[in-house]
C-alpha cells in the first residue's frame, strides 16, 4: 500500500510539473514522461495484486516508448526549424 501511495505522489507531482513548467518544450516532454512512468508503476501494482494478465502492461509500455520517441522527434524538428524550444514562441497560425 505504501508503494502505491509513493507512485501516486509521483503521478501527482508530475501533473504539477506539467502545469507549472510550461516555458520550455523539453520540460513539458520530461514531465509527460514522468507522468507515464508513474502510471506504468501504478498499473503494474494493480495487475500484480489482481493476478491479471500482464499483456496490458506490455502494451502500455510499448505505447509509452512510442510516445517518447514521437516527443523527441518533435523536439528535434522544433529546435531545427525555430532555433529554440520556448513554448510561447510558437505561432500556431503560421504555416
């Protein structure tokens, strides 16, 4: 139960990091990855306690890796085309 509480705190603090650190795109991506890691551990604890199949855990892990690769790709493209990763310097109306 203590482990579940610790990972719930990880999830909560990653949400706070996502809300309060919105200046750089890299910090947003790191916060999202931290959030997914907390969810992954909570899912693992739940699946181990309910003696369920761990196929859901592996599918979530694959989706988490794909999401992180797409985020890094987006970060590299933004830095290459804009020169920085300031989140507020992006103009969404410019094509």
